[in-house]
C-alpha cells in the first residue's frame, strides 16, 4: 500500500503474532505443577533476605530494587555476557519490570500482553493477549504501556490497558477471572501500572487524570476477584454525601466554583505503591490535578488534597491513615506517582522508618512512614517553581509560576524524574535516580472547557484537560538525562553520570556494589555504585525505559532487562538510530550468546511537495499542538520515536492525511478517530503546518534534534 511508507512500517502489526507463530518450537519442558504456588506474603518477606527470586514489582514490599546477590560484582562484571534474548513481538513502549519465580519469568509487552518464559532456556512457556481494543489507544496519555504483573499463590495478575484487571493461571496462562476497574464503560480510566498483592488482595489504580478522571485505588480478592474496597483520592460531587472523613477534609481544600468534579479532579494512582507489613500500612503515590491548571480547577486556590501526595492506607479496609502533600495545589502535572522506597536509617542521631521519594517536582523527600511527618526535602535537579521547603514541609513557591504568561517551568511536566524506577542501596546509603529535564513552557489558559478541543492546549482534541497553553516562550534550559547517586541522609548528590538524552531506564542496585541501568541511546550499563565509574556495557536493540532485575537459578546469578523504546517521551523522540521489537535480554557471567541483529531506524526524507496556503501554517500549528504533538513530535525537528514524525512521512501520507485522521488507516495501531472532532478545513491547516514546518527546517543549515516539547 502506497500510504504505508518507511516511517509507518515502524508501527508494525506483529504484536504477539511473532511469538505465537513460534510457539511450538519455542516450548521447553517445565514442571508446571510447582509454579508460583509458594508465592505469598511470607515468601516475599523471606525472599528479601536473599533476593534469590524477583517475586514482586520492586523486588520486595519496600520496593528497594536492592538485590543481596553478589556473585556478579565490580570484580567480574566486565565478563558479563548474553545468555539469551526473547522477542516480545511488540513495537511500542516496554516498561515492565519482569518477575522471576520458580525459574519462570513473567513480563509484559505493550498492549498489556503477558509472556511467561523459561529462564533456563529463554524459551516461551505461554503468552496471554488480553485483546485490548485498539480504540482504547487514544484513552491513554502516554503510550500503550504496561509496567508488569504481580504473582501470588499460583496466579499472575495483569492490568489491561482498557481498565480490566485479569487473573491468570501461572502455569498455563489460562484466564481465571477478570474485573473491570472502571466506574463506567465510557470512563477514560486505563491501567498502565503493575498490580501489587498485599495480604491476599490485588491492588491496582488507574491512569487517566489528563483525560478527566477522579482518581481511586481498588482492592480485589486474589482468589475470587471480588471487589473488597475502593478509595478515592479527591472529593467528588459536593451535592452528594462524602464517602468518608478523608474526603470531607479534602473538600475544604478545593474551590467548588471550579466545578472540579465535572473534570474528575485528577489524582490518579497510576504507578507507585509500597507496603510495610509491621506497621500494617500501604502507601500510594497520588497523581496530578485535572485540569493541570489550578486556576481552572479551583479558582480560589487551595491545596487540592490529595493531589501530589503520598497517602498511607490500611490495606485491610482501604481507610485513610495519613498523608503528606509534596505539591500543594499542583499546576504542572507534578505527580507523586514515582516509585517510593521504604528504608530504615539514622537521621540526626535517631533511627527513623522513612519513605524515600523523588517525584516529578524535582525535590528528594525523606518522610517518616509511621506518621507522614516531613523530615527533609532538597532539589536533586534544577527547579524554578519553589526555592525549597520550610520546616513544616511546605514548599516556598516562587512568583509567576501559575500565570497566563508563558513560563518555562522546571522541571517540566515530564518530571525531574518520572516512573523510571529508583533503587536504594542501604549498604552504601545511596539512592539511584534516573533524573532528567525536558524543556517546556506553559501558560494558564482561561479558555479551558472540559473535554473541548482548544487549539494550543496540548492534546485537547483527544480529550486532555490541561487548562494550559503550550509554548509561547522560548525554552532556555537544556534537556538532559542524568543518573544521580543521592545520599538521603545528607540530602546531597554523591556522584552523577550525564547521559545522551532524557528518558533513561529504571535502576537496579546490588550487594556486588553495582548499579545497572539501560539508556535512551540503547545501551545496558553497569556502574560501580560507589563512584559511578562505568564497569560494563552492552548495546541493546533500542532505547531502554524499563528497569533491570537480577535473580539466582541453579546457583548462577542472572541479570535481565526488557527493552522497548516508548512511553510518553519515546513516542515522538529518540536517541538511537536502532530499532528493534520489544526484547528481553538476559546476561550471565561468561555468557556467549550472540547479540541479535539490530534493525536500523528508517527515518525517511524530509517532507516536500505537499501544497499549502502559508496563512494556514500558524493556525495549523495550534491545531497540531491540540491533536498531534505528544504522539508525533515537532515535524522535521524531532526524529520520531515509536510513532512516526510527520515531517519525515511519505508525501502521499500527508497529502492524504484525511485517510489517517478520519478513515482509520492507523486505527489498528491505536491511532484515535478524529471524526466529528476535526473538520476538513482543520486537516488542511494541519497539512500546512506539517509541510510548512518541514520547509522551514529545510531552510536551516541543519535540523536540530533537540526535544522541543
Ligand atoms: O495522570 C495520569 O493519570 C497519568 C497516567 C500515566 C500513565 O498511566 O501512564 C502517565 C502520566 N499521568 C504522566 O503524567 C506521565 O508523565 C506519564 C509517563 C508515562 C509513561 O508511561 O511514559 N505514563 C504517564
Ligand atoms: Ca499525568
């Protein structure tokens, strides 16, 4: 088909098909009667002492990602070699932390497809495709990703992107039960996060604050799927009774004249949780406001609890116990959903049970996890929205950061640190943060209306609610990616490593004094955890965003990483010219398997020859921001991520843009349907902006590849 040019091939249609077709030949004998039956709370606690298996998302209930294994160490890591690779058959972002129990790895690819792999051979045991309708693609803000599964008493739990929580038989992959976590079929709720199982309850939150969701978290009985409790994170319609005292208290911090409940208010729990069995408290990280702009959401101001907070809940009942708000009155998509780590440390001479947290807002927090009391906060990246935190734990906000005048907010909405997992090495007292900056300027937009396509408001055409205009001011800060080793007690950076680009993978640290991390430019790297010296690296097929794991089988320590470029930054931008399907890489000392052949990313020629009217370029640009930007990037400037850059698309594709926008040419790949949302006249303007921008890039000496969002 002529329209399917080089750029579009990348979208691929091979999801799970690839592994399926190999199913018979890939199977290897496994005693399935013994799989994962032993995994329960006691096991997870016991395993934390040895780290032999990797039974839950963050390795242990404290989510430390610190492995006690030391067979692979700074002494021999240089001899690390490939044991096997496994093709996940996906072309979109792979964000999963794999779990390994009883010699089987459970890992997810994009579109929530689960793969069970025999770790001894690297061969497939089974796959499960929840068949997420591709029309759900446009409901997610940030790529059709999944961060992994939970395993408990012989079952595997996965959150499907369309909002279903599904239980599978760990031995066969057969579906045992399925529950819809959404409140209604037209809800914008998705699931991208990994479930956790605490005390026999499968616990999961949702994504969707951008699309106008009231955040909540739900617990289901692991064996039956019965819903046990649900806790909302922000108050609902004030004409209805409060669900609980926590909502009554929270409502006092919201201005009802903003009618926030119509846009849900936000506060989604789309990623992080942790559990302290001794305190019987579970912790959740609560997300940003909907819309982003507080002036639109709550015109008289207010802290808007429990946005941007860590909240402690009783895992038995879902009852609120305490909260600490990191970003009062969030205005910039400053989620607190980044991974939390529970640690015990001595602060000012006293032993403290703490939570370590590096949320999007750029500050590193140490919080007392018994009562939520603030201990300290210090910025780990440059910030320009607050000068610091006072003794009570309140940020000292700087003027102008909520205004209608375009302002380069630092960190931007991509965060000084996003969902890419942090790890904490208690032996060294260091946390390893995948830190970054992605420049963006924002301005409050008084014209915001719930779910209205307003040119210039990012992605409002597919239902985003930011209440903010994008751009308008040149950004000055440089984008960066930086691995930071942070001492939480002294609140001080100990070492750092600059990376090629923002959006690098999560980290793993080990008793072998190592930190492992994959990078945006397609490498898997081991550093000396004490000083940041690079000890080993291997190229992998594309940019890495997920976090590595390590485990021991038959007396041998392995390291694995799921590779697949994407996520919200990686949809439109890239830092490598390689392109490969989602792939699991497993390494072992002395491993001799050959690296797979890496594909080359075919960028295509800069677009030329699409006729347009110059006066349509500027209005087309505003429409582009509100419909296309976060998926396709700046035409001719960004290089394309796991979705194509339209400035390098084939001429026929842009000349026939209607086929994509209205006729569903890419619907099977998850592209939203713009019928009834855009007019033919709008599409004419979009073409003008795309070709006009490509033409102006051509007029420049060299196309800059720097992220512009
Ligand atoms: O507010 C939300 O509900 C929500 C959900 C998600 C998600 O579910 O992935 C992301 C975000 N926000 C977000 O702000 C963000 O930066 C982000 C990045 C990613 C990703 O997977 O790359 N997801 C999300
Ligand atoms: Ca968000």
